[in-house]
């Protein structure tokens, strides 16, 4: 699984669940812009942040890696 695969899973889950970037940002204590860029594969997250994102978007364990 590569970064593009994970990005596609995040975007699909965001649409399906009606998740807003601002809501995700508040849950992991980052700006909406940082979260958006990170979820679209342009930034990286800490391990703790990645785990929270995995739960929010319902990602499989192999998608939540450093």
C-alpha cells in the first residue's frame, strides 16, 4: 500500500461519512490546513496523530504507518 492508496481511502471515507477537515483538525489539535495537506499526502503526522486519523477515517492497520 502506498501513499496514494491511503489518500484515496481517506477521501472516500471523508465523503462517505460526511467528515469535515475542520472537525478532524480539532480532534488532533492541528490546523485545518495542516490536516488537509497531510491527509492528501503532502505532510506527515506523528505516530499518535496517525493512529487518531486511522480511527476517524476507519483505516486498516497497514494504512497507518510512519
